[in-house]
């Protein structure tokens, strides 16, 4: 068995050694330009066109991330980057679910206890106790109910919050109200005090966080974007804050990363930013998942987490 690996910034040695320990009889190598030697599987992120374009004999391509929009965009821009008929598999969780829960809970509690308002009062040297939010009047909406969105929604519901989710198709999540499809988006939004975005990024979800959406939320709502920067129309968020539709926003992802030094988000008093750190791929868990899928394919079973190329996830 031959496996090729390429990632523009992951520590290749960690992945190569880890995979060799799990598959001692496999030949696992870092792909380099000019490498046309046989390969059965590829582990990649943003692969150069020449790496995979002619490798129709591959049994599977493992995308080293939960989101595959970047790789699919490569294929759209340069057809053939992904060989026809070869299944592409994404990393469904690999430890990212827990990290997303931690990040979401930290920010939800920050807003629920009105720490954003108290921080602003501190800058004014204002000593004033504010009316508290209650679990009964604080509805959290989660856009996206897949592996990560569903994980976050579940944990928030366990903490006692009223939680609802919206997705392309109906989901069954314990103690979480499910909305789905374009026809139910408005009904989903109108009761939300806080919105968390964990949607997959596709042509249909591009720019979904826009002024039209923000004005359907309850007045002075909160926004947490943990999915992709291109989901958000930057100027619309600024306008929504100015007009009182959004009270405060936390952004972990941006259309351009790193965020440009002159971008108004850096200094806006009602926007908090983090440098795309909500969740990272944990190599050991990711490699266990990949090896499990390789074993399934070798036995003739259907692999898990295969990307639907039409839907984009």
C-alpha cells in the first residue's frame, strides 16, 4: 500500500511517523513535485494540481480538515485537480467538536452574563448593575447542525439554554428545536437572542450572514461566527451594529486571513476577534479516523464521511 502526504504547513514528520506506526506495512511518503510513483491513497490539504490530477487509480483522498470548501474551490478553478471518480473524505470531527463546544460556551456565557456590557462600563468608570438575562428569555440559534454544529447545540441544551438549529435538512437533536430549508429560516431567526454560525461553506451559504438576516433576529442580538469568513458580509455587520440589530459580535474566521491591519474589525468596540483558533485538527485522532477508513475500503466496505461533491460537504 502506498500513501502520499501533502500539507502546506502541517508538521509532515508527525503525520508520516504516526501513519507508519498505524500501518507498518504501508509505504508512506511526502509528495514532492515530480513524484509520479504509484499511490493508493492521498492525505492532502490544498494539493498542487499536478499532485492528484492524473491519479485516477487512487482508492481515496483524505482531506485534512472538517471543511472541504478550499479543496472544492481549487477543483472549480482548475478542473482535474481532483481525479474523477475518486472518493474524497473529510475529517468529521477529530477532536474539533470538544474544542468548538469550549469556545462557544465561553462566549455564550460571556454574553449571557453581560460581560460585554460590563467591560464597556469599566472603560467609562461606570458602576451600574444591569438586569440579568435568564434561561427563559435567552434563545440560542445554531446555523448548521452537522458534526460540529450538532455537537455545540447539544452541549448548550445540556446547560439549560433554549436552543434551536437550522440546517439544509431536518435534524433530530435531543432538546434542540429543528428548523430546515429556506422556507423555515425566518421562523428560526425571529426568536434568537444569540446566533452561532457553524454552517458548511458552499455557494448557497456564501454571504448568508448579511443585513437581511441580522434584522430578523431579536433586537440587540449577539453573533458568533466559527465557520468561514466568507459567510459574513463585513459591511452589513457594521451597519447592523450601528442600527442596533447586533449588540456585539465574536469573529474567529475572516474572508482574508490574516485579517488586514487596517480592517475596521480590529478596533471596533463591539467586535471581538480571534485568529482562527476555535478548533484545530488533532493529528492522533485524525490519523485513527483515516486508518479506520482505509481498512473499510480495503475490506470492500463503504467509507465514512465521503464528500458529496454536489452539495459541497
